[in-house]
C-alpha cells in the first residue's frame, strides 16, 4: 500500500453520550461567554430540544438571544440577518442546535462576526484569516455531520447555487453529541438524514483525496448506519439512535477531512434549484453514481459492499460491488425515500443546466471517476428513470 503525504487534525472536541446536551452552558462558560446566541429552527425549538440548552445557560448565568430564521438549505440572507442580530446584541459565543441548516447558518454568522463582508467573500477553500466566533454544535439529526466538519454550505439566493465556506477555522470548537435527542425525530427526517450520513461515508471512502484515517472512519460509519438506520426509522430506541448518531458523526469526520464527490455535486445542484432537502437529494443519486464509479476503483467498492453486509467470498469483485449498490438502493426504498420521478418540482428539461452546475462544483475533481457535464446529464437521466 502506497500512502502519499497527508495531515489529519480535528479542531473540534467531541463530547458524546446521553444527556450531554445539558453541558452546553458549562461549555459556553469555559469559552468565556458573556452573551450567547442560540441558533435553531422553529421546529427544533417547538419540539423542546433547545430547552436543556437554555436551562444550562441560565444555570451558568449566561444571557442569550435566539435566532430562529433557519430554513433547509440555509440562505445567505438569513446568515446576514443572524450576523446583524448577533453584532447588535454583543454576542461572543454561538450555540447551534439542530441539523445541518442550523449549524451551517451559525458557521456563516460566526464568519461574518470575525471577518465582516458578505458570505460570498469567504466562500472557497481556506480563505478565512482567523477563527470564527467560538461555536458549540448540538446535532439533533443523524445526518449532516456538520458538528465536526470544517465547512458550511450556504445557498446564494441570487444565483440559486450552493456555496462553501471550506476552512478548518470555520469548525465548531465543541460538539455535544447526544443520541437521546433522536428518540422523537420524525421517521422521514431520520430516513433522509440517515441516508445523507451513508452518502458521506461512501463518498469519503471512494473519493480520490481520501487517506488512511478517513478510510477507517468511513468504513466504520457505513457498518453502523446499515446496522441501525432501518430500526431507527421504524421503531427508534436508544440503541438504534446511538448507532445512528455515532455513524453520522464518524461519517462527518470522514468526509470533512477527505471530501465528497459526484453524488453531492448533483444533490447540491438539485437543492440549489428546487430547495430539495439535502438528504433526499443525496439518496436520489447515491446508488446510480456509486454504480457509475465502480470501474474507477473496484477494490474500494468491494470494501463498501462488505461493510454493507454483502457476502463477497468467492465472487467476482465487480459483481460483488454491484451487489453493494443494490444494498444501497434497497436501503433507500426500505426507509421510504421517494423516487425522483415522484417529486413534482423536478423538471427533466432542467437536467442540462443541473449537469453544468454539478460539473462546476468544487468536489467534482474528487470523484474517483472523471465526470463531465455530459456524464452528469446521463446520471441525472438514469436516476430519474430508476
């Protein structure tokens, strides 16, 4: 095995366990918080998931404000609203509670608090000049992994494309990962975010900028997710929720320090145009793109098949890898991911433009197989017909 030179460092400290959400106030105090901003969407607040965080802030005597202008596929306009609110309130610590939208919005707010300008000024690879405002992330879904990734995905509302702040200085300082918060998660959300996590792990392992550390995280995450996602959707208990929260966070480390690839390029193009939930968008393309990529690295796709539970002994490697694709397709079906054709907003006439947008994505060069706009068009059409 030939290993090229690489570096691996985690800027985020992970605290994992049931009830760990109650440490938010203690962690904020340790960061020197004089006033905190709680970033969470209205649904998370209404479900009572911010309650333990608010109680812990009050117990530590830390005043706080709430910013709830959070939507799926977070927008640049809401980041700017949050920045102005935080600046006016003198906020010096951010606490994001929710899914990727809340966490990415908070990362954007923190970027503007320490850098000024607009979101667009800081979207790109390692453009930040200093760390963002100290951030604590509390994930309430088992999907995005944003609590441990060094980037934020923000939608440009004028161009209808997704932009990336991609810099370790944008990472949360602390992730409070509490599996008990998943127990009341609606099944469709568990399903879509769970397949999102699976996509992170699969692409982290197969992309051409992976390394031995991320490979280890990715394969372990695949095994956790395939073992626990169906149960977490159908009848969640603390065992399945623990498995999924671990799988999501570990997959987040894997792709956060390697990359994603063509599945995400297509999903982000789709989400930028139609506002399709990110986990659903990934699920639409995961089996099709994985099959497309097998020829680029049969060995790694065989490893994925094994991690998914396929008995590969004595089988032709490519045949076994294709069985892994079928396991991914079956997983999406079993947890109720809709078919692409069943989403009324999707118009096949848009596929050429979506293919161009996918090719322009910063992660296209990371795909294990070379992929052009022509290939993306084929993949959109094939996924739509699947």
